[in-house]
C-alpha cells in the first residue's frame, strides 16, 4: 500500500509562507530527490500556482544546478490539483482532481507505485482531519516569520506523533520525520 506523505516547509513559529524560508542548493537538492521518488503529488490551487514558477526554469534554466534539477524533478512527477475555480492546469504533467479528496486518496493508496506526496497546507489539514496522513516531513526553517498562516490551524483532533528521524541542513533548517500514532 502506498503511503501518504505530507512534506512542507514551515518557519520556527509555525507559519507556512513560501517567501519566508531559506531556499538554498542543499534544500533544492533534497526536494528534487524527494520528488524523484514520488508517484504523484497533490496540490491545492494556491500552492499549485506558486509551484508553476518552476515551469519558467524549464524554459530558461537559471544556471544554478540544484534549482534547475528541482525544476526538472517537479516537471516529471504527476500532479493532481484540487480546486473549485481552476479549470485548466496549464502543465502537461498535471491534471485536475476528478473526485473528492477522500475518495481519490483512498483509491490512490490502493494502487501500486511510489508514495503519494502532499505539498499544500490546505490539503494537509483536510487529510489530517480524515486520518489519512501516514508520514509528516516538516522542514522547520530557521526563520521567525511573525505572521502568516498557521500550518495546523483547523485541525479537529489532537494528534500524537512519533519521531522517526531527523535531517539537519547547513543553513540551520531541520526536517522532522513523524508518523501519527494511531
């Protein structure tokens, strides 16, 4: 059975803001490797539209190897987008979700293939509330944002997590790998 893995960056004060983190070569390489192991990645509209930035690097590479490698990795992985307003993904490897999230995720888990990654705060919250997340990979950035969206806002129930491992980066970021205790 495939696992549902929530992988997301957050600041030390628990805010999700893509502009607050420190995106360096080591982090780009980590996430490129992660995407290269993914079977599919699920996005909400907002995060998906932010990630479309990487399409520009495919057309006009930056010359920075790890950023360009990340652009190639995200382009390759199939993406499913959940949105009430978006009608077209504008990306060859992306499609609009044709079913509600719970139904689609349960089906995807039963299919053969690599793990399913979730990279949107809104989807992580929904899947946490449905008890469908098998692993959380929280990249804690060494930044205090002071404002922004709280990662776990609107979680309905207390969730106990078991720390499986950690990964520390030169820039001070740390990834905490957790699994929910059920």
